[in-house]
């Protein structure tokens, strides 16, 4: 049957399982769900204001993505990444993000550079506040924006797929003294190399930043 012009499809509301998935995912990202703590499915369902069934479905999805481990009759906890997994994540990030930064140095518009600088300024404006989740949210936007600006769909999709692993390590990466200040300086080094139209410098600054982050979580 042909579509009627000017008539928009009605968006279906998310299922309860999808809502639970998104809320649990956000709690992991924000650090509300912590490493080395076992959580009760019943208590989580009560907190979310829904039955156990959609919560269980959401946890199964998050388990498939490698974010949580479900312990039969005991609840769930965040996954602990092995040393090999951590190294793999940072190796992939170094390859992809240095590639994107180098490309941006050749192709970024003035508006692209402005948008990247605004994200860094947002991190700097947080100062030494304890709002680590806000700092990490801006950090994620900064890293993902680069491949998005370039329209590199496969690179961007792979980088997005690595963010879950970074959520499991994010707060640990900021645990060292003055790490937030170092992150801001490293981000600025990447963007200034892009603004100078220096692809080698931008790629090297990206690699140095990833190496510094990897060292912070060891």
C-alpha cells in the first residue's frame, strides 16, 4: 500500500526492556553502578519501577555486549576486563583515533575545529569539580565527534563499539592526581595540530593521549 504524502509514521514508544536497558547503560556510563559490587535484580527492578522480566531482558542484552556478568540466583555485576582485553581496546583506539585526527588535519573546517574546542572548553569549565560523569561525557563526545565529522561510518561504528569497555574503565582513568588537567592538555594538543593542518602531529598527539590514558588504568 503506498504511503500517504504528508502523513508521518507514529513512533512506537520503547518497550519496558528497552527503557530498562537504556537506564542501566546510563547508570554504568555515569558510574552509578560500580565495579566489584554485586547488585540485586529485584532491587534494580524496584528502583526502575518495573517488574523483573524487562530488567532481566535488559541485563541479558548488556551481558551479550560484555558489560555485565549475570550470576544465577545472586544478581549481576560489572565485567572486569582482562589485561589482554584492555590492551586490545587501547591498541584499537590508538589506530583509529590517530587515523581520524590525521584525516581531520587535512579536511576539518573552521567550524569543525570550533566544535572540538568547545568540548575541551566545557571540560576545562568543570575545573576540579567532582562531577566526573560530566567530564567523561564530554570526553566521549570529543573522541566520537572526530570520526563523525569526517563521515567515516565504519571507523565511527567501531569507535562507538569500544565505548562500553571505556565505561568500565572511565573513572579509574581519572583516579590519578591531576589526570583531568592532563586530559584537557592532551585534547588541546590534538586540536591545535589539526588547526595547524599538521596530520603527522595530530596523529602523534592522538597516539600520545591514548598511551597516557592506558597508563592511567594499569
